[in-house]
């Protein structure tokens, strides 16, 4: 984990952004152009000095004569027209920004490109409800068990299956299901679909079968019928911007 954090910070400080490539392109043209101007100025002043067009009192004979005297003007051109500001501005800003972000616990993946794209964002949407607003893991606040279902068995199956997942919502489900009494159930995961849920098999004392846990999209994939009462609760929870999930086992729905 620590190595991954270090790699992300290093990538954020070394990966170049589009604006840096533009600066490099401009610099590749500016440097030869400035060099040509500086050489031209050196040649002009040297020619004027050697031709006698300039007064001798301009010249410090003890410091190299007209060639060195003319070179001062060429050096002045390099100092004034040097593209250091263009070449160093973007890398310096990205380097300092990445360091400040890491110091405040923000790891920027993508380096200069990520910083440049982020500067034009108006809205950022995060897919983990409550992780930022509440500063912790999501929690289960509402649930419903369909009439006729064995709640203890349902909780046990869900808990055992979700324990195999590292998703934050799965951890919240495991914590919630562990608050009440559970029974003995063997659960084996068969398939986990990213962004939808998971499917597994269970073996209890009196019955065996398959169990599906996930959101509405996964329920639709398996043509799961959702009763009107459960559908009404789903609409209510959705209006409150809460995550919805459900499970089906042995042919019965248990949102």
C-alpha cells in the first residue's frame, strides 16, 4: 500500500501535462531564434567597433578589446529573451501542487494532465455515497424483508456472501447483518459483477439454492420481480439519494 502511494505521488510530479508539451514546443523555436538575434547583435557591434565607427573611449582595452565588449550586448539579449519562464512555469507549478496535495492527503493520479483538466472542472461527482460528506464508511439505514421470508436466514446468507467483497457498501452490509442473530449457512460466491452485485450458492439446514445480491440493474438482468410495496420503498429511498440493493433467494425477493 505504501509503495502504491509513493508511486502515485511520483507519477503526479513527473508525468507531463499538455501545457508542458506546448511550452517545450515554443521553447524549441524561441531558443534558436534568440540565439540568432544574439549572434547578429554581437556581429553588428563587433563590426562597428573594428571599423572605427565607435569612439575608442567606449572600449576597455584591458578587458579583451572589441570582441568581448560586443559580447556583452549578446549576453544581455540572452538574459532578457531567455524562455526560462515558459519552460519552468508549468513544471514548477505541477511539482509544488503535487507536493501540497500529498501533504494534505490528496493523491493526484495523472500528474500534469490531471491538474490541467481539474482546473477547468465546475462539478465533481463521487460514486461512494457518504464517504466524503460523512467522513466514514456508508451505513445501512433502511431495509425491508418480504412476508414469509426467514429474516435470520436472509441476514446470514447476505452476511456470508458480502464478506467475500471488499466494496465499502459490502462492508456496511456485513456490519448491519451482524447486529442480529444469524444461523448456520454455507455460502459460496460464483460471480461478482462490477457496479451491480454478486451471485452465489448457499446450503442451509433445510434447503439449498442460489442467492443474488445487488442493485436494480442486476435484478433486471435476472428478471427479478419486485412487488409493488418494495418498488414503492425503492422509489422513496432513491428520492433520498440513497444506494439501493436487494437480494433474491430460492425464488423469493427480499429487498
